[in-house]
C-alpha cells in the first residue's frame, strides 16, 4: 500500500520504505514548480522502495519522467539512495551540499579494503575489544553497503535560492548529523495560514520524537579534529531563530513549534553531556563510555554495526567536552582514555 499526503500549497509526500529498519520509511516530498516536480530526498535504493516511489508519484498526479530536480538533505542512503535511478529515468539534476558531496566522492573512490582497515584502526584506538575488531581485519573482498552512491551534479550553496521556478526554496546549512546536512526553507505563506515564517524541510536535523545521531564522518587521510556535536547545537539554534510555521521532517510526521522542539533537543544534549561528565570521574576510553551511555536498549542487545555507530557518537560527545575544557585525554594512556577536568 502506498501512503501519500497532500500538505497543501503544491507540496505532497510519499512514504518510501526503508528495508529492515525501525524507522520504517523516509518521507520524500514532492514540490510542484513551473518546470515540473522537484523531490526533496528520494529514499533507499531497493526494488520495493523504487516501486513505492513510482506508485507514490503517480498517486500525486505526476510521474518519475516528469521530475525536474532532486534536492538531497544529506548523503545517507535512506535519503540519497534512489537519486541515480530518478536521474536516469527523468534527466533531473541532483543537488547536494559540497561537504556531503565530498563524502560521496570519497566513498566511490575508496576500495572497501581501505575502509575496513581504517574502521579497524579507529575502533582499536577507541578501545574496542579484539573480538569486535577481528571481523574487520578479515573483511577483504566484502562489499561495503552504499559505497557507490550517485554523484550529485549541482552544489547546494547555503543562503541561496535553489532552482525551483515559481517557488522560493532557500538552503540553510545545518551540519551535525552529517557535515553537509541542509534544511530547506520554503519562503511562502503557509497554506493554512499558521503563524510563523514559511515551511521547513528539515531532513534528519529536526525530528518530532527522535534525537538524530551525531557521529564522525572523517577522511582517513585528513587529521583535522572536528566537533560535530558543537556544529549540531549551533545549527539547532539557527533553526530555532527562524521559527517556521511548520516543519516537514524526513521521518515520522510534520509538526509545528519548531522553536519548542529545538529547546527540547538543546536541553537533552546539555543533560547528556552532564551525565557523561559524571561518568568520566574515572578514566574511560570511547568504547567504555559508549558501554555506559544510555541507549534505546541495553548494550548487550545492541547489534554489531550499531555498536560502531554508538562509539562514534560517544567520540563526538567527548570532543565537545574536550573543546569546552571539561574533559581531557589521560597522558600516556593506550588506547586513549578521557577523564573529567
């Protein structure tokens, strides 16, 4: 069954399924323009997902060959996965922020063995036990999922209006969930005349009941120390000041009171950082910190791949605490442990 929704004012959405994922689906938005529909994200690259997108566009009164452009909020496969198929079937352009486009180019140009070696080294440095790292050391010849996503052919420039004839859609750079994540501000009166400033396609930056993952996306050949959680918190405050009338996220459902949701997320991260600082009363590696952090299930029940994501999130929080001068690495520790100052 295909689920679509008419949001008014020439904006519709199609719920495109994500295989074997508790999120269930990605909301792909269909925005009418004078040159044909423009999609905000496309969904996961899977036959059932493609069939749903095709049927959903038909239900919206259009079709894939009529698509004029595709705007990608960020490079994750549940958002960018079907971009190539849409472009092949329609000739549409595909736009993405330069920071995420660089990740796509790096993924396409790096042999899987290089990624497995890099991941093994990162996890070892984070204090992961050998039994967790061992499968990565023997992963030669395996294909890493999502390693060949479509290269975008246009760059989303923050602050500029995108090429949507007859519409005003402005890009807002909101790094954190990914380095090149963007929200998209539809600078038009809300069709229901709700108070606020237009509508916001928020991708994964601002969701009604989920706290987005904040991890690390680093170039194996670049030693720059990033602060993704700091970037995310700064980006949240910018969106809070924008105060859109309605938020159209990529998952769950639309909602109002963006400023209230921003406050909730800022408070959540402040509380979480305080809790982690209490844990760091004793020296802990990123792996040990991840083991002790609160997740949606006990650590023993977290699957292998999700543990890697959890460790990445623990590291992003550690970097924020170090940058704030609240924690520091323990001199001479191997793997490196951190302690509250």
